[in-house]
């Protein structure tokens, strides 16, 4: 084989490999899937950080309750709604919900309400 034919075959082979690589990267299992996995990882990392903060808060709360009898008493009284002799508890009614203002009518209704100039 001559060198020009060999170069042409190698060039065609590299072009086919490049086209396959480009198709693989742009396909459903390529870069879009990679980007989706990165987003999932970021969401899981945020969720883990939130859960870690919640665990730390609860761990600190447990330590406070273990070491402070007055905190224990307050928590028990709050959960069980207990009162000491002579204490009075006031239960306030829930606030009434504010009525929502009426929303604007849909655009199609607005067009029907306008007077027409045609006679």
C-alpha cells in the first residue's frame, strides 16, 4: 500500500472514532447523564448537610436535657401539657384566616367584557 492510501485509511479511522466519541458524549448516556448525576450528587450533599445539622441540634438538645433537670421538667410539661398546682393555662383561639382577595379574571373573560365597536 502506498503511503497516501495508508494516511487516508488512518484519517478515516480517526474520523470514525471521533464521530463515535462525539455521538457517545452527546447521547443519552453521555454529557446530559453526567450533568444529571452531578445535580443528584449536589442535592444529596445538601440533604446530608441538612441532616447532619439536624442530628447535631438533636444531640445538643439531648445533652441539655440529660444535664439540666429544669430543662427536662419544661420539656415534659410542654409535651404532656401539665401544670403545677396554682398555675393557670390560657388557650387562645386560632387566628381566623384572612380572606384572599379575588384574583383577576382570565384574559378571555376580560376580552368578552369589553364593548365592541363593530355594528
